[in-house]
C-alpha cells in the first residue's frame, strides 16, 4: 500500500469509475469529468487534508474536514473500493488501517466517518470498532 502520486491518476480513476458503475445510487450523480477533477484536486492537496491510498486491487480516498459536533477534525471517506477479484484477500482491511493511521497521525483527526452501502459493509465496520451514527438521505435537485 502506498500514498498515491500524480503518476497514479489512471489507476485511481479506473478504480473510481468501477466503484461508481457498481453502485446504482452513486452512478446517477457522478460524471467522468467530475471524477477527473476530484482526483486531481486531491492529489494536489496537502497530505494533512487529503489522502488517496492505493494498493493492487483497491483504493481509499479521504479528507480531513471540520466536524460540527465539537472542536474536532474528522476524517471522512470519499471512496473505498476493492475490485471483486481482490476481495477477501485483506486489501480492504489494509487500506482501512492505513486510513486510520493517516487520520490520527498525519491529519490529527479524532473521529472517522465511513460510508456503508449495504448491511454487509456495515457489519464489517462494527467488527472494526465503528458505531452507526447517522444514515444519509439524498435528494437530487
């Protein structure tokens, strides 16, 4: 696992587009142009605010942002994707562990927010010590 560099753009985009296409409720909101801009912006941002972790078969993108419910900075996941062929090989766990390390030791965060698209992922988070805090509702305007 490594912190992505600008030269990793194509691999990050490939994983990002696979992630978006695999999820019907996400794919209707994102375009390839948006994904290109997001990846480029995150690759250029300071490592204390933005991180893209890359491993063979997966990636995790995250940001450190202010948290409304206290004087905290929160690490929030933007995208976490492991290809179907790489699942079950510990890559997702390795990426999550790297994200937690970055959040605590580089970004100085005290809270992590991870998204769950289904109950299987939610159960995984619970096993890793996460608690369900909120659910997201989306309305296209």
